[in-house]
C-alpha cells in the first residue's frame, strides 16, 4: 500500500484532496497533528517517509518543501504555480498527448495545471500542435469562475452576511495582464505571445468556463465548427476531456454546470467567420484537486479515474 502525505492540507485544494483520499482503501495517509503541521522538521520527516506527497502550498513554501526531500523515491505533485514552467518538472495534463501521459506516468516531479490555464491549454494546445493555429497567433481569452478559486479568504468574503453589494455581480480581475497563470498558458501551448486574458469571478461556489474567441481566418487550415469538434474528438480519446455538440438546451452555457465533477467538456460554437472555443469544468475538480488525484493515479499505476467524479 502506497503512503501519501499532503503538505498544506488546511487550504482549499489540500482539504479537498484529503477528503477524497480519506475514503480510499488502497492508500495510507500520513497526517500531522495540528500543532506540528507547519513545523519544518515534522514536515520533512513526513515528506521523506511518503511514497507520494501533494504540495498544496504558496509558491515560496512549495519550493521550500521540495528542498526538504532528501531521497530519490518520494514523488512530488505540486499544486502551486512554482514549477509549472520549470523544465525539470512534468506538466500534469496527461490528456494533451501520449507524450504528456507517458511523462506523468514516469515522473517524480509533477506540476498540477492551474485552473484557468487548464481550459485555455486544452483548447489551444491541440490546434497549435496540429498546425491549425500558428504559434504567433494573437489570442484573447476570458474565464468565468466560482469564488472558491480564490481560496479560504475569498470564500469567507463571498459568504459573510454583510458582504459588499458589489459581490453579487460578476467581477473582472487580473486587469494588469500579469495573472499568475499566463506563463504556463504561453509556455505549454508554445505561443510566442501570451493571450489577452480576462478572468471574471462570480457569485457561485465552484465551476469554470474558459472561452477563446477566434476568427476562422486565423487558422492555417480552414475549419468549420463541425470539423473542429471532430478534430477535438479525435485528439481527446479517453481521459477526462470530452467534446459536446451543442450548448445547453436553452442556448446558454452555465459556468457551474459541472460543479462537483472532475471532467472537462469542450464546445465549438459560432458561425463560419467567428468561432467560440469553450472549455467547461469545475475549478476545484479538473481545475485543481481532481487533476491532482488523476496525476497521482497515473504515476502510481492505478486506474486514472479512481476516486474521481465522472
């Protein structure tokens, strides 16, 4: 039986992973008492005693945790942004290609993708890899997310009784165009230029919808919506990513429709000239803890969907 340690189990992602793994009979969780969970010596002992450890920490603390590992067998899965563009770490999105899946299966250092970045990369990586989009494409991206993506502090702000009236409306952020997910969005897809990115947080707990608008003329090969859907279907065979023919029956796409699920669904809509490429998923599922557990399943040689909500 493999032993697993969650460093940072009190945060939103860490708590979610711990809740999910506590029901697993094929894994043994290493836990620290509350009084020592931040103690470097206790953490180092747990990290080095585990077969696999999740790092659910701020970037600086995640880097410090890596330095505490003194052996060559502990597998680390980092959910922070610290290592997502580090060439020494594997990017944990196995559905992107067989090479990505193989790397996740064999790596000792895996960076779990960011929530916003997951949708953008799922949509754009195949198009660029197949030559449908040039690497010098100038793209835009907007993303709707539930407030749980902001962690404990934002959850408390949205759920407090006397919160500001403005919290009831969607709120755009990342206005400086320096959002922390932009480096991986550019690096993993191979784009020469980061997209213009417009993230928006709204008054629902979890769920995410990432959309990349494109002009059909941007494609090196012509591609009508139907052809692009079929392209995505061929690319994503199996795994947690699938393609849907149509939006919701009422013609809308609700960003929280996959709340509680670990899957991602892609949509291609629009007309002959203008296309909307959309990825819908749960920011706490395929956008965070679900993706982390999927990577754990891969690297431990387990069923990739074990313990996931499909």
